[in-house]
């Protein structure tokens, strides 16, 4: 696949993003993902394995990109993660949704919230009102502006990663970006 020369992240990382790792890390990895996508789950497992190895050298930013046409539960799962974020538990719900990818239906999401110790009444109210749909749609729109058409899609220090999301490929891209940032 030939890499376009202008495939950059259109929406810079900001305060509304979910980020793990220090803001001043030499590498920022932005991932557009769909909780129901099996490829995204594979990428989640790769990132989970890489996190301890990379430590404070990488800040990981998650953005929602639910592909509703092929994953009917993806948008509500994204809204569930955002509802958990409103209670300070985004990453816990993020992990739980990927780890229980076959249980993303309307009846499953409140159970996940309860098992994480969230205020389930508030969670259900926010889900019913689609209180976080705007955040999910903003992430999706930013992805479209950045040329995202499939999941998972990664950007390393603002540039699209055209390699695979396998361990070796992501690690090589991160290490190259780190070397470039340290020059």
C-alpha cells in the first residue's frame, strides 16, 4: 500500500480526549477504534501487551469510530464508555468492553457498569438520553477528517501509521517516532 504524503491527524489531541500516559511523552499514539470490531480487539490486546514495555515514552489516545453498518452495538458501546468516563472510569469500561466483546447488547451494558461499581441509575439515564452521543460523533467526524475509513487506524505523532497493528509493526513505528522526537 502506498502511503499518501498528507495523511495527518486532522484534529489535534485535546482535553476532551481519553489519554493514558504523560502529555509530554515523546510519542503520542492516537487510535480510532470500534468496540465491536474483532480487529480492534486484537489491536487492544497488542497495546495492552506493549504498555508496560513502553512506559512513559508513549501517550495513548483512544477515539471512538463505531462502524454501525457492520457492528450494530458499536455506537452504544462507545456511548457506554463515555458514560463511564463521566464517572471517572473510562479506561476500566474500555477494557471491559473489549474483554467482553460478545456482550455489548443493551442488557449487557448496565451489567458491565454495575460490575465496575458505577452509579447504574446515572449510567442508564445517560444511555437512555444519549448524553454522550455528541462526543462519539465528534470523534467519528475527526476520524473522517483524518481519512479514517476502517478500524483500527493509528496515528503516530500525528502521522498515519500504514503498517499493521501487530506488535512488531506498531513497536517499530513508535520507536522510529521516538528517535525522531529525540533528535
